[in-house]
C-alpha cells in the first residue's frame, strides 16, 4: 500500500521509483532463471535493509498528501475567481452593449424624426420652388415684353426725334426760302438798282435752294 | 503544483488579453447628432442678376448718337466712359453742328462739345448732364476665338446686341490708322459705328468703326483707345463751318 501510494509523489520527484521498480522487477527475472534459493533468501533476508532504505521515501510520502489537497483547493479557488471574473466581465460587457444599443435606438428614432421633418420641409420647399419658378418664368416673359416695349418706345422716340429735327430743319429751310423770295421781291421792286443778269442769277440760286428744301420736306413726309 | 500555477497564470493572462482585445472591438456609442442637418448655402448669383428692367449692362451702356451736319443727318452708337464723357467714332461726330445722345431708355443728352483723334477713328463727346451707366475698359486685349459682344443701334434703329468670335488683328484697310485693328466675326451695320466691343467679363476691348455689312466687323483696338483717352490734349476740336444760303 505504501509502495503503491508512492508512485505519484515519486514520479513527481524523480528517478527513485525507477530504481525501486527495478528492484521489484528482479523477482520476476529471478523466477524465470530458476531456483537460486540462497540467493533468493539472501535477497529476501535483506528486507530490513530494504525497509531501512525505503524508510527514507516514507518520510516524503508522509508529507506529500497535504500539499496535494491544498493545491486542489487553490485550483478550485482560482477557478472560482476566474469564473467569477468572467461572469462579472460578461455582465459588464452585456450592460455596456445594452447601453450602446439603447443609444443607437434612441438616435435612430431621433434621426427618423428629423428625416421626417426634413422630408416634409423638402417637399414644401420644392412645391414653393416650382411655384416661384413659374412666377419667375411669367415675370421674365413679362419683362421681355416690357423690354421690347421700352426698346420700341425708345426707338420710336429716337426716330421721332430724328424726324422732328429734320422737320425743324425743313421748316427753317422753308422759312429761309420764304425770306429769300421776299428778298428777291424787294430786289425786283428795285430792279433798277440791279443788273438783269445778277437778278436772274440770284433768282436761280433761291429757286435751287427752295427746291432742295421742298424735296427734303417731301422725303420726310413720304417716309 | 508549479505547473498548475503557471497554467492558471497563463489562463488568466489569456483571459485578460482576450478581454482587452475584445474591448477594442466593442462597438462604440453613436456620436452626438449635429445641431442641424441643413448646411448653410449661399444663393449663387443668377445669370440674369445683371438685368435691370430686362436690360443687361451691355445694353444699358449703349448710347445712340444723332448727328446733324451742315447738310446731312447721321446716326451712330457710343458708350459712356465716365459721368460726362462718351466715346464714339470720329467719322460719326466729325463736322457736326448738333449732336444728341440717347440712352436705352430713351433719355436724351445734349452734347456740348467733342474732340476727334488725330490717329484713329475715335471721338470723345462731352455732355452737360450725367450718364447713369458707365463701362469699364478691359485690362487685357482679347485672344483669338474669345466671344465678343457688340450692342448698338444698327441703321439708327432699335438697340440690338450681336456677338461673335474674335478673329485677330489686321491692318486698317478702311481708315488710315497706323495701329492694327481687331476683326470680329459678327454682323454689324452702319449705325453700329462707335459701339463698344465687350468681352465675356463685360469690359470694353474695342470700338466698332467698320463692317462689311455681313459678318466681318472691324474695331479700334484697346491700346489705341487707351492711348487716345490718355492723350486727349493731342486731340483736335470738332467744329462745323456751314455756308450760309443767304
């Protein structure tokens, strides 16, 4: 029993068991070799010595069982600590994940609400933009018409100004023509003061001028 | 006994390491939401932002010139460079006994005096009132294929805008200027003389003075215009001497 209980600590401690086993294996080997009673006796006569030799391991064997039990307890404690730590870690992790999950859920709800509001705003803005674009198009069309009107009126006024200036000039020319003819009449009333050739030349000049003015007047009227 | 401790310690280290590694992969809480999801955007300037009463700056700057000489009438175009001065062609204003300028809106301005360039087909008109719309001269000459615009009063009629690509510089085959002139692939007519040639930034780069009445328009160049305006003391007064019929 003592020998059988030794292997664990002996194995753990080193080579001694091998020696013991070698000695224990010897009987089988001896038995196989045949009768050597004396030798056997002699060998068996040594038990005391053997016992004396085996007494040393016994001291070790007697002390070892206690550490083995303490080690088991420690292992159990360590295992419990580890399990507890793991359980706490998992609990903390779960709590953290739950918190994060809750934050995402809350933010998702906020985003959905915001997206809904923005969508409504966009829809309203688009509708207003389309309405305003229509108004802008109408206004631009009216503006184009107004521009054409202004342009046309400015042009008409400019043309009228040109015509008015021309008519004023023609009127001045006609007045000049009338004055020249009156002057000619005065000359003719005092024909004795002038030579016939000078009077004819003067009359020709006045006639040419008056025809030019008259032609200009007709051109204006015809336009 | 020692190996168990080592094993336990190893296990503890492994668990701790795993826990730490796991923590790094744990999902973080969401970032706080911004105060608003609507970014601030500034309204972009509309292409029609320069319109006043439906008229672009180019059109508002265009002036119609009516000239009366001793024996004829003529029309041309001009543009104001400051409150009391407008630029047109010398051949439009030369010999005038009376010059009247009208804006795009029909408002008239009486020209009190004018001077003519001795070197180019340019004239500067002076008025008593003030022009409301002024042009700015470009800093750089146009480059080939730049699209240039011209606003004026072809044949003395309604205001019209035309545009076309800048062809390049050429010799003055119409007048007697020494400086090269610009050729523009745009349709202009008599009456456009004195119109401003404007680049895509709305700045004046030249002054129309001739055309083939189809698609080739010729303009006094920007350097020549600037030289004229910088040396007005060298310009000659524009006087008409009409013979009396009497």
